[in-house]
């Protein structure tokens, strides 16, 4: 016969040697023995039948409850778990009342368990849950304590089962943590990976070039990993999304968080787009500094690196590092400086408008001169207020032209019908050219009639508005039409999608008002410079002088004007470089970086991929897939796209000496452009005319320039005006990478990275994740890659119960709509690359869940739209900068909580993902 102590501690000499039983090393068992007292535990182990029945009944209650099962991180309900634990007391009372005093041994064990292990837990958490006053941090603590309690419950579950069967307690001490045991880690060996053998280029990319791109990147990754002779496998990538200064500051905090956890140095690739490129290039450029002089003073800063104790993220007890202080003070980089510096933007804008005028003037002047020369009699009569009747031959020509144009449209339609039957969808280029020529002829005939009508209208207005200040009537109409364009455009955007007025207003803003403006400007030239005197006779001498002026202006602008230089791009580029592109001198002091060549980027940082959009709305390449844009890449070794091909970066730098790291980042963030990738504005004509341009025309190295190409000058500006932007010209138009893909993960998926971290800081106040869902669609269409990710917990929590659209029904006192809160900041998804190869994507969303701390909470109370303030905000004060930076660091740190990775910090990215994957998906 054994004692209760021997049974509880697994010290029975009669136990099966092969059984896994409780032992004296089990802290829960030892603590239970101490609670029961010597007299109780030294008694003979002889449970009654009532003890056994009661134990069996309570065992069944335990094993059917949530409290004995893991609480899934994303699917578990904390309140239900607490109610399950609390319900054990009522269940225990019912069993004890039913079995009576004959089950006193069971009762002693039961209440020792409930009063000493369960009651402290329920007492602590019942009130906060019942009052609804729980923060996200409280939920973390609840789960941590619940997991410890579950280990104890598992022991008692097996204890009551063993008591019911009159057997040893079959549970290992190693699997039963007590209240003083930390949460176990589910550490395992790194998953076997696959080597980096290819980049997923389409067949349109030359095979030799594709191989060279892959080999150069593979060599760089091997060098960073310190395994020059080995194949790189299990590629890792970090993507920083677009979103201007907001995403740059948020991404900076995320980089700090990754460095603090020892993960930043483990990434193979850094892929950035738009605002994410600010932060990414800051890191890349700074790490390109020369080694600090060993003879420098002892007070020199720590060395450069990607850890928490190296620059740029190392800090002393009293202050941040010098590079971080520079970024904080440069958060108003685009709007800083004295009076003369602030004049730079309007001066550049005015210079651009002036250049636009001289670009548009020659063709408009030439067109006006030709029409006035050929139709001088009708225009002269109209300027005197006399109606002019068309001759029979004019009417005949117009009728013939309209008939030919109509016939051509019919023939094209019929031909296209038969071509489709043969499997051909595109019309021949000759048919399109012929149709365009006929259309221009119709426009010329319209101008033939329109000029006399404009002259007649000018005469009536001038007669009706006789004032001391004489303004030509046509100039008044032109000015009014120009002013009306933005007004009507705004009304168009404010009109609902289903309103019948929307297409009408859009047609007025896009077609009627621009034509009216051009018509009146041409009429102004004719009435004021070509038809003179009281009789308004045509002056051939003036006509010759104006023709000569048009030729001279065209030649001067063609040879000397570079539209890249007279846009806002140089200003934008220089300000970004001044704020973000820093280096350390030999003494460790922060200095402005001289132009940093892409081809000379360091391998200390992850391989930097800078994403831009190649705009080609008039292109017909199959590789564009009807998107009107293509993915353009800048990197250390190769730059290009599938439409243009990929070229050695040194060749790009020779062809375009102005292309460096700052230029690439400015192009990647060129949000204000006439053509904006797949989301081009309908008002790109006016964006080009008014010089609202940050885009860049880049020379393709292997393409010969025509005699009209010269610099990217008036010809390319005119192509922007009329929308003739293609990927086949000697110069291609590049703009913000977010105009086609704002997340920056497309190129990482092309390289089949196994582990990807996406830092999404774009403006998304509704938390729709629209840009992320768009790139998921691109990946499926272009590469056959399927990304499976549950975003339901990223949907807003507080606004969800108020409106289906997620907009709170009540606005805060400031009148600004608050950005909603979410359940979680992140989501983990699978990447199915095919061929039984699965990758993982960690999606970190700029969002508020309620566990960010008092400083961020205080800022959001005053700025409720945070963290989705407008991208147009180009000046951050210290508090705004710190709020976005701290939020990025907090969200990254949140993914390293004990619930997700265990108590032992992961040493590598694969291990980090494995830990999260088990807790988020397996349980």
C-alpha cells in the first residue's frame, strides 16, 4: 500500500517502469503536497468509490472546457475563456453536493486546486472583463497568465483521471509548467529551403540579360551572408510601402524595431517605393560611409551597422544618434529655409509655366497662321461683324471629307470583325495612322469654320463691353474657360458615381473647356496681330514675322530646353537628398552625402530595389497587359523593366549622368505627374501645361535618338499634352512606383523570397488594404503566385459596429473624421509559389489598436485622423514625427511578444516566422 504523497509525486514502487508519470520534480505536485498537510498526505492511498465517481465527473468537465485547450491568438475569445474558468466553481459545488462526505478526498484535492490556483486568476480578471475596460496590453497579459494556468489545469486533469481509474498520474513534469514557469518556446530546426535559382521574368526579357541580373544579385547576397561559394536559399525581403513623409517616418520606426530585435541585418533584399524609399535610402546611403578613422578621438560614435548598438539606431542614455537627430530636424525638409529658399517653389513653378508657354506657342502659332492665311477673307469679315457665307466648293470638300471618314470607320469595323474570327484582335498600325490622319483633317475643317465664328463672337463681346480698359473679348473667354476647368473638375469628383450629371460635367472639363481655351487663344492671336486697321485686313508682313518667331522659338526650345530640368523634379530631388542622404566622415560626424551612384552602393545593407512606374498609356506591348504602365526597377547592378529591357546600371549612369540614388528615390516618389500609371488622371493635359510635374524622362541606353529627340525637350512635352506617351521612344516617362504598385513586394515575389515583411504606411483611413489586394491580384496574374492571408482582424473594430462603411457616426470635437481602430496591427499569410514551395508574408499595417501607449494616444486625441493624415502634409513637427516613428517601432515590437515567439527571442528570420506560424495557424 502506498501513501497519497507517493501517489501524488509519482514515487510508487508499484508503478509501471515504462509509464510516463508525475515525479518529485513537478513543482505543481510538490506545491499541492505542501498545501494538503502531513496528516493528509501520509495516509494510505485508498480512494472510495464516491471519490472515483466524482473525479471522473470533474475530469469530463475539465477536458470539455476551453480552459484546457490553447487559446488561438487570432481566433480565441478571451471573455469566453474567462467564463469557462469561472464556471469550474459552480460545477465543483454541484458535484460535491451530489457525492456528499464520502468523496472527501476528492473534495480536498478539488478545492486545493480551485482556491489556490484558479481563484486568484478569476479574481484579477473578472472585474476588468465585466466592465469592458480592457486595453490590448491587458489582453496580452490575460493570455500569458491563462497559458500558465492551463499548464496547471493539465496536471489536475490527469490527476482526476488517474484518481477515477485508481492508477498513477500519467503526466510528465516537463510538459506541466506551474505559475512560476515561463511560457515554453516552440523552437525547432529551420525549415529546409530552396536555392535562389531564378528571377521570374517574362519571355519578353532576353535570357542572357535575365541570367546576368540573377547572377549579380546572387553574388551580392552571398557576400552579405558570408557564404561566397554556397547557393543562397530561403531568401528574405523587407518591403517599405509608399505614402510620402508619413510612410517614411513610420517605416523608420519599423526599421528601428527590427534592428532592436536583431532582425534587420538578416534581410537579403530591401524593396522600397515612394515614401518608403526615403527611409530605405537613408539606411543604404549612410552604410555606404567610409570606415571611421581608428585614430579619431575616443568620443567617436559607434560603428555603422544594422543592429541596435550601431549607427544609425544606437543611442546613448541621454539622446539619439546624430543621424536620427538630423532626420528629426529635417522632417520639414521640403518647406524649410529662409525667405529666398521658400521662394524656390514658386520661382520653379513660374519657370515651368514659362517653358510650357514657349513649348506650346510654336505649334499653336503655326496652326493659327496656316488657317488665317487660307481663310483670311472669312475671318476679316467676321471681325467687322459681317456674316460670311461658305462657297459651294468649301461645302463640297467638307462633305467629301466627312463621307470618307465615315466610310473609313465602317471599313475598319468590318475588317476588325473578320480579324477577330481569325484570332487577331489588334488593328494594323497603318489603319490606325490613316484613321488618325482623317480625324486631324476633320479637326482642321472644324477650325476652318471655328475661326470666323470666334472672330464674330469676339466682335460682339467687344461691342457690348466698351470700357476705358479695353480687353479683347476672346481673352476674357479664354481666361474664364481656364478658371472654370478646376471648378468643373472639382464638381465632377463631388458628384456621385450614379448621377447623370457626372459624365456631362466630365465631358465639359475634359473636352469642351480645353477646346474653348485653345480656340480663343488662337482667335486672340489672329485678331490682335494678323488683321489690322479699321477694315481688319490681313497683314502678310506680320504673318511672316510670326512665322519666323514660331520657327526660332521651336529651334531654341528643341536644342536647349530639357523638361526634366525645368520641372519640380530637381527641387524635390535636392530636398530629399539634403534630408535623407547622409554619410559619416572619418571623424564620425554626419555630413551631407555627395551624389551617391547606384552602382557604388554598399553591400553592408540589404540589396536595395527601388521601384518606379513606367508610363505608357499609348503603348501596345503585350507585356503591359493593358495596364498602361509597367514596373520599372533601379538597383545597384541593373535598371529597367520588361518593356524596355534591363540594362547595366553603369550604362544608365553614362547615358544619364544625373541618375543617382537621389534621382531614383525622387522618381520613385514622383506622385504629382501628368500620367500616373494605372490610375492616370483625366486632366493630364492641364497637369503638363501648368507644370505640375515630378516625373522624369529617362533615356534608354540602347535606343538611338532621332533628329527631333535631342534632350527630352518640347517634343516629349507635347507628347505629354496629347497623351502620346509610349514605352518605345528613346526616352521613357517614369513616375511614382505607387502609381502601379504601392507596397513594394512585387519585385520580392518575382525573386520568390520565402520570408517577406511588408511595412504598409500608406494613407488608408478606411483600412481597406486596397493597394495590398491589388498586388495580390498582380502576383496571381503575372506569376501564378497565390497569396492566402486573412485580413479580417485588420478591419476596424470601433467603427465596424456603427456603419457598414466603417465611418464613425459621430465626429470628434475637431470635426475631423477619426481613423478607426483595429483588433490587430498585423496579419500572417502564406505565399504559394507552386511546385510545393510555400513562403510566408508578414503584413504590418499602420493602424491603431489601443495598446500604443499614452504618448501616441494623446496625439491621436488631438489629431483623430492619425495615422492616416494626408500625404500632402510635407512638414512634420517633432510630435507628429515622433508619433509615426514610435508607432512603427511599436507594431514591429508587437510581433515579438511572448505569445507569438515564446520567451527566447528568435535568432533568425526563418525561426521568427516559424514561431508565429505555429501560434497563428497551427493552434
